C-alpha cells in the first residue's frame, strides 16, 4: 500500500507553500526520516522528512505553489 506525501502545515498561519526542490529523484528510494524535499513558505525554506521508506513517485512539480494537504507524491 502506498503512503501519500502531503504538503504539511509548518507554521500556524501557513496555508500554502512552494515546492523548492526534490531531494530524492522520481523512482528513487526514499528513506523514512531522511530529507525528501525542500519547501518554501512565507518565512523560511525547510527540508521535509520522508514519512516512509520505499520507491518515490513524484506528482507535484518544482516551483509550483500548493495548498496545505495537497498530494505531492506517493511512496510505495
């Protein structure tokens, strides 16, 4: 069963964020607890950890802005 990678709410007032960089390539191996992607919000850029280990399937594109809770990728 695939694990969904959703855009997290990093700050109290955060409603959206910009996907700055994928740190694991599409089809690459994500490792739970390791940095998966960089997310830019109004105040900072942060690396977000992988919620699971497995093969990453990217859906969201770098440079695009997404709302909190948007599906960015799956890990299977």
